[in-house]
């Protein structure tokens, strides 16, 4: 059965907690309202959860506890990625990734050596048409203060989305080897719903006879919602442009991509793979023993490409980071049987599992349990510890090279271009920085993608 139209039949029955009907006294009706949410969670998990056989018997569970705690009591010790959220707060709900309530910038908070009393926020990237882009905030800049106050772990949550405020912005001064503030603070408007198109940046570079395509792709999302496809269509248009420019080498930048929908990963792979592989199996999903069929395959599908283009590549260069996960790792794993995939950057997360999202507007709950493991066409899924790059690069090593995407001096891109033209070898020594930082938090970790989302 193809993954495009997954129809899975469940073998099982509704399990009613035995302690609600015991000692000859039926207490089900009296307690039904108090346990509606936990019973909804329990019913769904016993059917779909990948490790459903490990869920404790109903006698061992407390159906009167808070939904988050109850959900946690069902999880396998093998499970690192299932999660549950409330639908009442859009600023924290991880299952709403495409229209992001924020100022429109992704960031990491850093503890800088020599400044023990405050944190700085390094800008990773800025979404178009956002409060951040309105004040010309750029990747590589630093937020040093919020409303004149130093950033601490207590007030850093304001950076995720709050009211209008003044930001003290700085930059790395290579001569002083320090972060230095610009002039006056910048006034940023209140956080709002942001359309964070994953097709963030693309360009073509010419090196001798090589025409090198470069794409920064930040999450596997079809559109602003699961029911729209504007992002997928943008991706198709970009690949058609790459084909028109006769691109024969390709750099896919997934350093900040922590995953998304399976269908988007299928589309990406179908446009990157050798044309001879189209129509062949890309991989399969393995579900629990209660599903029929237990395994569902997905293919390199020429029909998905539509108005896009297949680039017929032999080699793919992928930029990775500590946020590269889930569908990003699926692309790497599933393309490896068909082409050389060269990794440049940091070790990836290691999410080789898939999830389904279950939501109840009535109960104000959404949950995304792990429901399957993901394999490539060779039956390989051995990346639970992440993929280790052949070329190890930490973009934070050299702050003077933490530049806007597309700048050929930017640390990761310059390395990839050097690998392609042969000027950089795997055993080249790492660069070190005079600016010593420790990453405390990363805003990308709050995005919804904890595992490949099947739908």
C-alpha cells in the first residue's frame, strides 16, 4: 500500500478501565465526564501507538490525573518524541508550526565568556514580512537587551512573542573580538501570526564547469496549513528554475530543519534523485502489530513533481546541524541507496520515527504520538544516534563568518563550495574562535516537528 493514501485498519476493541465498574457497582456514568480527556487519550494510544504493547494495563493507570501526566504514564522508555499540548495557547502549541505566533525571527540564547550576568540572543534567520524584518534585523546580529534590561533566563521567553518592545542590537566586532552594540535600540512591533515559508533562500553559484544550486529549506510543510500547498508549489518553482539554469551540483541546507510532513519529503526526494530512480521504492513505514497492513511503502514519485523538475543528481551535499531531524534525516537515509549523500556540519538528532497528530477542539487537546518507524528501500533505519557528517563544521566557531544566507564567506556554505571544488578535504582542521559561547536554548526546538508527521 502506498503512503500517499494511507488507509490502515485497526484490530482491537475499546478498553474500559476496570476500576470504574467493580464490586458490583457500575460507576462509569458518574465518572465519565471527569475522565473524558484521559479516556480519549487512552483509546487513541492503544490503537495507534508504536509501542502499544507496552502501555500499562488500565488497573495500573490513574484516569483522574492531568492529561499531560496521564499521557506520560502511557509512554515507552524507548520513546523520546511523543508529545501532548493544549490548544488554548497558540504561543506554545507545538502542533501549529506553519503560521508561527512570533516576532518572525529564530534565535539561540548564548552565554558569552566574560559576561556571567546576562545572555545574548543570536539571530539564526528572519522571516519575511514580519516585525523582525520590518526593523531590518539580520541573521548574525545579536539581541543584547530587552527594553534596556539584560537578557536572563527569566525574561528570555519574551523573545518568542510578546508586546511591542525595544531591542538593543549588536554585532560581532572582529578587532575587539566581542559583541558590540549599535547605536539606538530598535522598536519592534508586537508579535503576530507569521507566515514562515520554508523555502527561505535559493541561489546558483558557478565554479569552473560546475553549476551549483543552493537551497535553504527550513521545515517540511506543504503550506500555511496542512490543507494548502503554496509552499510545495514554491519549492517546485525553485527546482524548475534550478533546472533552467542547468544545475549539476546541489547543496541542500537543512541545518535548521527539524522535520515535518512525509509528503513534502517525498516531493523533495523526487526532485533530487537520479531520474533512473523515479518510480522505485523510497522507503516504508513500519506500524504496530494491530495495524493492517503493518508496513506501508512510499516511492520516488514523478507525478508529485508537477510543474517542478527532477535535477537528475549523482551527488547531494547536505548542510546539517544539531536541529536537523526527522523528515530531514529521512531524506538523507532514503536517498542514500540511490546517490552519494555528503554531509557537512554537525551530527543530526536521530529521529527515525513517525507520528500522527490527534486533536480535539472540544477537549482542547492535541497530541502527536509515535506511530511508526521509518526505513529506506534497503530496510535501513539505523540512525537513532544521528548522522555524523564527513565534514565536521560548527557554524558558531567563527562568528565573523556567521553571515546572511547566500554569502559565499558564510561558514557552512563556504565549506560546501570548497568540498565541491576540491579545495577542502575531510581532514582539514577546524577553525577556532576567540569568542567563547555556550548555547542555552534554541527557538527551533519549540517548533512542532518532533518526528516525521505522516499526515
